């Protein structure tokens, strides 16, 4: 017979359930579709738990920032553009919600190709076999020439791309360009290049000095816009796993350095299909460590970005 000890459960102390804090309450549950099938009703029907609660908080933060004329900076990765989300971003710019549009180089390239030629996003694997990946003549030549002209004119990279689009002989879809529409609306649009990481850098027309000069000017412009986040602004990182989180962190420290510590007390959001280290640490956690609040909302861009945009518009129209 085993002589192993056993705890006598009769000795266990219990507590009344009324005294136990609960993380979930019945009134926080979702609602099924009812007679009201509007988008506003859908939002109200979401459960008030976890990321659904965070989503509502982000919507409120953006709407509050827009009402108070605070900065709302939206940072993009290339996938945001090539999944067809430009129309909702342009709409938010027209409504005065987005105050600064920043993006990595791939987002600007996709945006340029959509506006200029009506299509983008090549088959990388197929082109890599014979060395033709990223070798589109017009894209590489026109954008690099735009950077050279922009550098000579004291323009940032985003501004230079917008000027090139405005001056193009033909545009397939100017109404779908976030870069062009931001410039037309007077909203700062900045592009943050990573030398060697973008297809236009392998083109014979590439000029490293012009790329560096125009993109560095955009870095300084982003740092200036970040100052507007103070006390109620919002910074959203949409689909950039590395470049924009790194650029944002450095631009933020520049802003705080020259202002004596501002901005403080703002909201940051990482909106992506996967959770990555840099967005979590450089966007969500570190910038809001002493004040403000950071959120991670995970889901496919082509669903989550329109959902967020519609929710912000619905919230603003209720005011």
C-alpha cells in the first residue's frame, strides 16, 4: 500500500462568489442581429470584452482627437495600399481626421503604380528566377527622377512623389492615390525609405543622395507632426512590421527632445495581421509608458481598416 501523502480537501477554505471579482459580466455579452441592421447597431452589438472593447476605445480616441483638432498620424506598410484600402483612408483625410500620412517605401511604390498605371504587386517568385523582379522601367525611372527633382527643390520624398503624379501626362487612377490626395488636401505625406529594401533602389536611375535627402527631410517633417499628438492625439501603425515602428520611435524622441518632453498622453495603435516585436514595443508600449495608452488590434487589413474607418465616421456623425 502506498504511503504517499494526500491533502484533505475538507480543510480547503472557500469564498462566497459575491465577494469574487469577475472579469466578465452577463451585460457585456454580444447581441444577435435584431430589427435594426445598421452599422451603428452592429457596433453596439459587439461584446464589451477584450479586443472588442479595445476597438471601441480606439474609435473613441480617434473621434475625440478629430473633434479637438489633435494630431492623428497614420503610418502605412505596403500591404495596406495593395489590398485596396486607399478609398477609406482618403475619406478620413477629407473629413479632417487624418492629419499626417506616413509610409514606408513599398507603400509609396504601390500607390504610385496604382495611380499611374492602374495595377501593382508583381509575382516576386517568378521574377526572381530570371532577375526581372522589381525591374519595371517606368516605375524605377520616374520615381528616382522625382527624387532628384525633389531634392533640388527642397522637397520631401512624399511631396516629390505627389508632384510627379500631378505632372504625369496620364494617370490611370488619381482618385485612388493616398499620396496625391493627401498633398491636394494639404496634409503632410512622408515616405521613409530603407536603402536597398525597395525595388526602385536597384534601378539604373537610382540616386542614393536624392533618396537620402528627400527621405531624411520627411523624417524631420514627421518629427514636427508628432508634436501635435500632445494631450489627446493618436498614432496608428497599419501593416508596417519594421520600418515605421523604428522611424516613429526616433521621430518621437526628436520631438520630445526639442520640446522639453512633449508629446505626452496620446494613444497609439498597432493594426496588423500578426503581432510583431517592433510594433508592440516601439509603437504600443514604449511611447505610452509614462502616459497615454497603447493598443494592439490583430486582423486582416482588408477587414479591419474599413471596419475602423466606418466606426470612426459613425462615431463622429453621432456628435
